[in-house]
């Protein structure tokens, strides 16, 4: 099969290379089509997301992406936002599960964060009203709100999940989240066999900290989803282990929740598991279910064996030792 590969910045090339090795060890022959994005692309093409990269993803439909660095408060618009909007990757899906062998305050966490990926405060609609006063538009459209909630219910249906919780702040943002909530309720009516719950986002944070096992599928707008994804990653072992997917009607881009981690880039301390599991999600998406499951089993076995683990997992290993162990486990 063919798939696009974006190495990304910082630890990106280290962890995506690890993922490619594990996929190969699982017996899937992937012809990875390299596409530029991020800081290196900005230097070479004058654009951190060249049109050619979007075209390649449109052609091959699936991509594995390393994280890219986004300058804070200046320079280029976020590559991730442009990618999600440009390819209409409207749904971000992040499965958050407890992993045996990773010590955390919680056990048996098994939830999925579904985040609207194209609108809300990250629509990129900001302007200066007068010097010293700026405005950000929090865009909510009925079409996008209904689409993401329907996606969450379809996911629940396909995976036999019981509850979809819609997270919002409609008491304060009465118009924007008011519309979103109205859409969520209408879509929920269509799925009487899945329980529907609606909760204020601040309450959700409290309950996640108290007992994350209460949750099943969570669905919400863009910025809330961004924050909740990182929070949930922290519940099960951190950014190094949680995978993710950005899914549209036609294209899908798979990437970890974490960023380019410039503080550890080049030191060999990067945990490749989040990107390895994102690659497994890609395989699952294209119908290679057994290979995807094989990789997930290898991750579980590696964590349980505690061999070669990187410092974020309490080990003294490196990206290379952890990847070697994953490859060994997947090939068993
Ligand atoms: P980050 O996720 O890169 O790092 C946060 C902390 O987690 C750091 O201490 C880092 O060392 C650690 N960490 C992250 N991934 C790890 C891994 N695989 N193994 C071990 N430790 C890991 O977040 P940040 O520092 O806020 O962002 C750095 C850059 O990444 C920024 O430019 C940001 O815009 C970008 N970013 C990109 C994406 C993406 O491309 N999808 C996502 C988030 C952030």
C-alpha cells in the first residue's frame, strides 16, 4: 500500500522512523511517500505547508504525520490548522486507554475524545479592532456541529460504546455553544440505543480528575478538545503514549497528541509509542485490522515487560532501544 509520510520537526523524524520500522515488522509493506511540512519546508519552499503536500495527501488519502513546530504569536499560520481545514479533516479522534505496565493514579480508563477540528476559536478568524484591542471569532455552524456529533455517535455505534457525552459551556456562550448543544440533542435523538449525556466542560475537567473511568465517548468543539486531549493523555501515562487521527470524508491524517518536543529533540529520549500507535490506527483505517491489532499487542507486551523504556515511562532506555523491543515483540 501507499501512504504519505510527513517527518515533522523536533522529535518528529525520530519517532516517525520508529513507526515505519514497527509497521514493516508487522508485515505490512508500505510505500511511504515523503511530503514536506514544518520548519524545514518553510526554509526550502517558503511555506511550512506546501501545496504539493496537500496534493499528495489528496492523492493517497492517508498520511502519517510527525509533529510540527508552530511559532507562538507570530509568523506562519499553524500548519496543523491549515492541514485540517484544507483537507476538511473535521474529526479528531483520540483513544485514551490505561496501559498495563504504565503506572498512573487511575486504572481501567477507556475513553475516546472526539474533537471538532475545523471551527471554534481555532478557525483562525482574528483581527485587530484598534491598536490594543483584538477579537477572535468563535465560529460554530449547524452543519459542522451536527457532523461532528453524528461522527461521535457513529463511532460509538461501530465500537459498541454506550455513552456519548457532549461537553460545552452553553450557559456562558449562549449563542455559539447554545447552537452546538441544540444540534447535539437533535442528533442524539437519532441514536436512541446510545446514551446521551451533556455536561459543562468545567464539570468534565473535575470529573476526569476524580474518576475518568466514568466516561466513554466525549465530543466537543475544537479548543475544548485540544485541552481535554492533553489532560486525558496525562491520565494514562502522558503524551508519549496517546495516538490520534484527524479524519475527513475522504482523507485521514494520523498523528500523536504530542508536539515536536524541542526540549528533547536529538537526545534519543523521545518515546515513539504514540506515533507507533497512530500508525496502527492508520492501518486499521485502511482495513489492515490484524496488523493494527498486532502492533497494539506488541505495545502492550513491551510496556508490561518494561524493556527498553524511555525516561518518560520511568525507564533508562532510548528511542532506539524502545523501538528495537517493539519490533521484536511485533515480529513474535
Ligand atoms: P510538546 O508536546 O512538544 O511537549 C510537551 C512536553 O512533553 C515536553 O516536555 C516534551 O519533552 C514532552 N514530550 C512530548 N512528546 C514526547 C514524547 N514522544 N516522548 C517523551 N516526551 C515527550 O508540547 P510543546 O512543548 O507545547 O510544543 C512544542 C512545539 O510543538 C510547539 O511549536 C507546538 O506548536 C508544536 N505542537 C505541534 C503539534 C502537532 O504537530 N500535532 C501538537 C502540539 C504541539
